[in-house]
């Protein structure tokens, strides 16, 4: 079989998936067959997990059992909490702490189903526990009563969240739960394809997500809106960036050449959250004006490039409106995406082969060994 070198694998189809269909030219995203905008703002995170893992929405009884099984796995082993304390005392950054926390979990003698529930439940607990420890606060022990997203907010903030806050975060987590064969998902599939375990696969995926080319843009997008301060400063500020050849954060996408559909879902969720009295509505209004100016200028400076708003722009606003600091942005992304990572791992185990692409050798082939004392 003849093969071509494809370094970023953009022209390579490495898997078949029923999980998400990313239609970059049309600006559409389907999650297990549902248009993302028709499911993400309405489903609970548990419903989304059930859909991704078992390919159908649960009925009421199934949802209750599934939610209980998830909730009772929230508690972290003592050793993991101690590790988090030690990491916080050294001010380790949150994505490193998440990687360390996940890799401290024990994968022995448990089924894939049990590991899947445990990893999703504990990812949220690790993120919240570490966030509090890093901010010199004692962790809030997980409560088994509420849903996953309420529990996450309670563990972060130590109080019962409003329904609006839960809905906004749930919409975000659902929206980012899966997105084709992105880098972290692929990393997870490569690991599980060796018939390793889910904890190892998710730990590897977290490592991939940590990279700034994958999970790290919402912070800079928010900084840009903060720097602009007032709508009248948007045009001179953005022109200066573009004149210096800089990129506007939160705009453009490798796959979407029209508006990223996730930007609309999160934009609407953010608008609803601000209107409910959360956060600073002036900031939201400023961000909308900045976005309009940015799109106009991108069209002027980069005609024909079709640079549109991407998911990161409204992610930044939504998480900021929830009161999350920038250091929590990428870990929170992981709390949502872990559902998709596991869904892909399950799919890989059911249908996949060991992933082992070839490489074209470009080194020398005419060398002879020279003993150390003759070099
Ligand atoms: N601002 C200004 N110009 C841009 C931007 C931008 N945000 N994005 C692309 N361009 C320009 C490039 O400079 C290039 O111009 P040129 O052809 O005149 O040199 C042209 O558009 C095409 O750029 P590419 O790099 O080929 O586009 P690519 O598809 O590889 O880039 C990327 C996608 C990396 C997301 C890019 O748009 C970017 O850097 N955006 C800003 C960072 C950002 O928001 N990242 C989050 C993406 S969403 C996610 O990862 C979940």
C-alpha cells in the first residue's frame, strides 16, 4: 500500500466515529446526531454523557441510576488529596495538578464502565479541590445529592449555586464535551488502543489539552476585551494589533471557515446569564461591540480568509461571568471534554485497532560504529 507523508494528519482519516460530526465549511456541529444548539442548552451533563457513551438519551429511571452512580464516585482517595495539598503548597499550575491528580487514581481490577464514571466524577472534584487549595481555602467535600454541575459549583464555591449558574455552566460543558478527533481526543484514543486503561488515556489527553495550541486561548481573548475598556477604543486598539501582524484572540479556526456554531450557543448562554443579574452586563455589551469591530477589521485586513468568532471568545466571557479566574478556564474545559475522551476510548475499544502510523526515515544510513576512544 502506498502512503503519503501527512505531518499534521489533516488529510488522514484515523477513525470512524458516531460521536460528533464537525462540519467546518457549513459551520455545523452535531453531537451524536443532535444539532449542538438543540441539545447543549437543554440537556443535563449526565444526559450528555449517557448519550455519548450509550448512543441514546436515557429515560427517567436510567438517568436517575446513572446520576447516582456518578455522584457516589466523587470522593477522592486520601492520597490524591494529599498530593493536591503538596502541589498547592508549591503553587503548581492547575493543569499540571489535574494531570498529577488523575494519574494518582488506581485503575486496577475495575470494569471500563466503573472507571469511566469514576474518572468523570473525580475530574470535577480534583479541579475544584485544587482550585480551593491553591487559593488557601479548605476543599469542600463532595455532596452526593445534586447533579454533576451543581456539585462542581458547590465544591468550588462552598454554597448552593443558582439555577441560572448551573444552566450556564452545564451548557458550556455540554458544548465542549466532544469535537471530532482533536489533539487530546486523539491522544486518548492512541493510549486506549494499546488496551491500556481509561485513567492513563485521560491523563494523556489532559497533557495534550494543556498545550497553548489546543486548550489555552480564552484567557488572552478576555484580556483583549479588558484592555479595550470602552467601545470607542475598540477600532484603534484592534487596528494597531492587525497593523503589527498580531492575531486577534478568539477569532479564526482551523476547521470552521464560517462562524463556529459553539460561539452562538455560548454567546446566547452568556447573554442569558448576564440578563439574570450575574456578572457585569456592561462587559458583555462591550464584548459584543468589540466582536463586531473585530469581524469588520478582519474582513478588511484579511479579505477572503473568512475569519470568524470561535468558541474561545464567548467561553472567556461565560466563565468570567461565572466568576471563574483565567487559571480555571482550561481545567473547566477538561471537566466537559473528559466525557468525550471516554466516549472515544469506549468506541476505540469496541471498534478500533492499535494505532501505529508509519514514518518516513530521513536520517543517514551509511554510518559505522566508532569506539569511544577513537572519536
Ligand atoms: N487574527 C488575525 N489574523 C488571523 C487570525 C486572527 N485571529 N487567524 C488567522 N489569521 C490570518 C493569518 O495571519 C493568515 O494570514 P496570511 O495568510 O495573510 O498570512 C490567515 O489568516 C490564515 O491563517 P492560518 O494560520 O492559516 O489559519 P489557521 O487555520 O491555521 O489558524 C487559528 C487557526 C490558529 C485558530 C488562528 O485563526 C488563530 O491563531 N486564531 C487566534 C487564536 C485563537 O483564537 N485560538 C483558538 C482557536 S479555537 C480552539 O482551539 C478551540
